[in-house]
C-alpha cells in the first residue's frame, strides 16, 4: 500500500496544499512549527477520520475558517483509491459533511462506512496503523516504555493473534454456557424422575373408578328432588296468580279513594281562590280611586285643567279624565320647541365663551413665550461672549506650545548629524542589526553545542587512556582509535573555543550598535509624532481665532433679538386681558340659559307624571276585568269536577262487591306452604349439586394427573436425550478451546523467534559496536539486552539515544515481520517516521540513516520521514520542504528538484 497524492484546503496551517508522494524515501524537511507533521496527520485523518485525531474536528480546521477539505489518493494491491473528507461549521460545532471513497468497482459514502472499508482493506484499524507503521512525534519510545502486557497485546493484535485469543475466549464462554445449561437440564431431569415416581405411587386409576360410582348416585338423588321442586313451583304460581289479581283490585280501590279525596280537596281549594279573587277586585277598585285623585292634582300642576275646562264647559262638570292625550301632546310639543330655542342659544353662548377663553389663554402663552425667548437670547449672548474670550485665551496658549514643539524638533534633527543613517532610515537600520545579532547568537549556540560534544569526546578518550583498558570489554586501549584521536580532539576544542570568543566579541559589538540604532529609531518615531502634533496645533490656533470672531458677532445679534422679543411680549399681555373680560360676560349668559333649560325639563317631567297615572288607571281597570273572568272560569271547572266525583264513587262500589275474601285466604295458605318447601328443597339441592361439583372436580383432577403423568414421561425422554446431546457438545467445545489456545501459543512462539531474529539483525545494523552481544525477546514479549560479558540489561538502562534507536529497531522489525509474514508476504502501508531524531545526538542520527537505508534495501516501497534535521536529507530519494509565512501564519510545501543536490548544499551551509 502506498500514498500517491494528498490535497489540503484549510487544514491546520495549510490554506491550500497539493503534494505527490512517490516511492522510495521521502524526507519532509523544515523548521520546527512549520507544519511538517500536519501533512502526515492529514493522510492518517483521510484514512480513519476523527478516530485518527488526538484533538477535535474544530482544532484541525485553519483558524478563522468555517470549512476544510482533505483528499488522499493511495494504491493498494495494484488498485487505486481516492478518499475525500469535507468539514463545515454548523453553529459552534465543526462536523463532517462529506466523506466518500471511490475505487475500482466500489463507491462508499459516509464517515463510518469509509472507515470500516479502509479497516477491512488494510486489515488494520487506526490503532494498529499507529503501532505498526506510523511512529508519531514524541512516541518513539512508546513500545519500549510499555508494560510487557501492553506490548504483548499490541504485537498480538498486529500479528492477528488477538483473534485467536478472542476465539478461545468465545469458546470458553460457550463451554461455560453449555455447562450452565447442562447443569440446569440435569437438575430438571432429576426433578421429573421424582415427580413421575410420586404419581405412580398414588394408584390414580382405582381412585378414578370410586369417584365415578359415587357421582352416579348423587345424580339420581338430584333428579328426584328436582321433580318435587317443579310441582311446588307450579302450586306457588297458581296461588300467586290469585293473590296478584286481588292485589290489583285492591290497588284500583285505593286509587279510586285517592282520586275522590283529591277531587274534594281541589273543589274546596278553587272555591277559596274565588273568594280571594273577589277581594282582589275590591282592592283594585280602591286603587283606581286613589290614582284618579292623584291625576286631578297632576293636571292642576301642568295647567292642562284650564284647557280641559274650555273644551267641556258645555258638557257638564270638569273631570281629570277630560284631559286627553292630544292636549298633553300639544303641551309637550310646545315644551320641545322652547327647549330647542334655549339649547341653540346656549350652544352659541358656550362657543363664544370657549373661543374668548382660548384666545385669552393663547395670547397669555404667546406673551410668556416671547418673555422666555428674550431671556434665552440674552443668556446665549452672554455665553457667546464668554466662548469668544476663551478662544482668544486658547490662541495664546497654543502659540506658546507651538514654540516648544519647534524647539524639540530642532533638537531631534541635530541627533542625526553624524549618525550612520538619515531620518527615515533608522527603523530599517535597527532591523538589519537585530537580524545580524540573531544570526550571531545562533552561530554561538551551534558552536557551544559542537564545543560541548568535542569536550565530551576528548574527556572520554582521556579517561580511556588513563584507565589503560576498556571498562566494558576489558581490552587494552593502546593504539585504539579513540586514544589516537586525543590530539585531534584537543585541536578541535581549541579551534572551537577561539571561534566562540570571536563570535562573542562580535555579539558585544552588535549589541552596542543595536542600542544606538534603537535610540535613533525612537528619535525618528518621536520626530514624526512631533511633526504631526505641530500640524494639529496650527490647525487648532486657526480654529480658535475663527471661533472668537464668530461668537462676538453672534452675541451682538442675540441682544438685538432680545429687545424685539420684549416689545412683542407686552403687546400680547394687553390683548389677553381684553379677551378675558369678554369671556366672563359670555359665561354669565351661559348660566342664565342653563336655568331656563332646567325649567323646561321640570315641566316635561310633570307631563310624564300625568301620562303615567293615566296608564296605571287603565292597567287597574284591565286587572279587574281579568279577575272577574278567572272567578267565572273556576266556577265552571268546579261544576265539572262535582260530576266526575260522582262517577268515581259509583265505580268504587262496583269493585268492592267483586272481591272473594275466602278464596284469597286459601291462596295465601297454599303460597306459604309452597315457599317453605321450595326453601328446604333448594338447600338440599344446593348440597347435592355442591357434592356433585366436588366429585366432578376430583374426577377431573385425577384425569389431569394421569395426563400429566404421561406428559412427564414424554418430557423425561426428551430431556434425557437433550442432556446426552449437551454432554457431547461440551466435550467438542472443550476440545475447540484447547485447540485455539495451543494454536495461539505455537503461532506466538514462531512469531517471537522470527521477530527476535529480525530485531537483532536491525539493532546490529544501527548500533554496530562491541558493547552488546544480542537482544532476547521471550514468549511474553519481555525485552532484555545482553552485553558482551553476558550481563543482562533492561532497555530502560540504555542511554536516551540508544533507547530511541532500540525502539526504532523494534518498530522496524515488527514492520518487517508483518510485511514478510511468517509464511509469505502481506501488503503493508508506508513506513512513517515523524521527528525520529528528537532523542538522538548527531552520532545516533547517522545510525538512523543506516536503518532507513536497510529498510529500503529490504524492499519497503515507501518510507516517509518528517524531520528538521539536515542529516536525514542525504538519505532522501525525494525531498519536500515546508515553510510558514510569518505574516499570514500559513504553510506551503515545495518539492526540491534534486534531493542529492539539496543534501550537498545543506552540508555546505553547515
């Protein structure tokens, strides 16, 4: 499996990147923090999605962007596949909106399905990919620092041995499950045997015969008592029929007695009501007399009696009734006409009063407005004069400040006389010195590191020379290359110390130059600020002078306006007083008209009183007529009731003569005897039927037990067969469990032998010295390093560089084992090393290069190395550089045309 092309948009520091990845060794080179590792993380993310991240989706999208895209093309087993993942922000959360995989005759959509397809295709999930082929930054010692159990689980999973353990555990669980079921079935079988034995001892068939005989006898006795019961019920029915007929006749006699009593009571009540109605008629007549007296008085108050007198002088004495509705209506119309005239005059008088009052009020308001405007104009004139004075004082202050600024500008210009740069060049000059100082300090740091390394080598050689033999192998050190090189080490230390002194002297000179440059840059910045300040002061002086002139002219104009407003206010006050007097006269007229209107309303109320009395008299007359009609109606109904009462009396006498008392008494005696017998026979029948039901239940129970016994025997046969099957299944599963365990142990042994051999080959290659003889890897993946003298060491006892190389050797050996397989090859992903030199010094880096060359020689198709170390460039077939723009903080990738030439240039720079 090989990566072919990765394309990024808004992924981490990459706004837009497109990189082809080729076979062989590709080194992705650049400074720390430039975004090298992000390229490999993008490949890993494309394959496995969010499962491949140690962070959230929000963290992988470029800062400030709301969407991102990652596209990876890779080859596997001779076929090409393309994965595309698109991310988009929704609210406060970033999520995957598109995830597709396209390949030969396959198209997969959805993040979950794509991840599952990749896992099946590569035969490894994200965790296995990391443990096998992807040595991530900071995890170079992951396997060596792991516990033996963790290391065992990791390697077993990679070698697919975890599947065998999973199968063994499944078989063990199945065996335990079968044991549980078998135990349960054996217990159920014992229980069935006990139940069958108990039922066979109960002699169920003999018991069934006895119960059926007793049931036949009970049925015969029940039949005899039921016949007697039927004859008693027939006698009871005949007696009840006679008694029921008597009861009906008796009820009809009672009903007739009730009807006769009701009729008598109704006639008496209606006669009493006729007397009450007569009294009401007398009271109504007295009420009419009182109303007619009140009507005469009301007519006299209205003056209508004079009209009535003129109209009836030739006809006889005057009566209030002679005042008819026409006279009242004529009087009402006259009052309406008078009211309309008064209301019209009142409306006009009110309008005039309101108009005059409003005019007086508005004139007074206008006078107050002019007075306020006079005060406001005078106040604004005073403010304008005060503002003008302040502006003139500000002119004097700004002119003095302008002189001070001119003096400071001149002083700053003098500082540039004889300076290495002119005004306007100080900032660039400072930056150039800062850059030179930064480069000098970097050279000092590099020289110090080289000097420390040279001193270490010198000290190690001198120690060997003093001891006379190697502390590890015990061999004499005379003529050893380490001892012979002491003179070279001393010369190298002396040269580096001299170079370091020169560099520090240059650093001091640059620091002094930087101090001067910073002083000039500050003066340049101050000079620019002062020039801007001078321009602002001049503008302020001109503004203040204009303000003073404008405000004094404004004050004079405002005082003239105040005098005009004062005259207008006096005119409005005089006009308001005149209108107020006219309004008071109009108010007096309104009051007089309102009194006239009240008098008209009082006359109308008196007419209403006359009409009301006429209406009440008419109602009283009508009530008398209604009461008379009711008395006559009640008298007619009572005559009819008396005739009906006579008919009821005659009917009662006929029914009373038809009753036979002797027959009724006989029927009552027969009913009592029949009821007593039926009560006794019911109790007897209930006892017999209860006994019959009990016998039937017992018979049913015995038959059920017989059926259950037969069923138990059938169940026992089936269960015994099931137990036998479970015994056979348990034996087969136990054999399968043992087979899985043995197979896993054998495969692990074979893998461990192969992995140990490959690990020793790799470690000998990258750590070719005489200190260590071999590495042992036991069946539990416990690692032990043996020195030449046979001393066993834990990998933790190795130095940092040795431990890192040891772990890289282990990872590469695992990769070789998976790639070659125990019996045949298997397709593997690229070998990816992310910053593998973190724990390595310069000597160990060269051995890492040897390891890379060996992996390529062994046939690893694609090796990707991310590093900022220049020494690895020489091992590259293909060199990719990553740079970050400090302005935009965005990274870009570029492929170097000739990796070997780049390695030579890198060495030359060093």
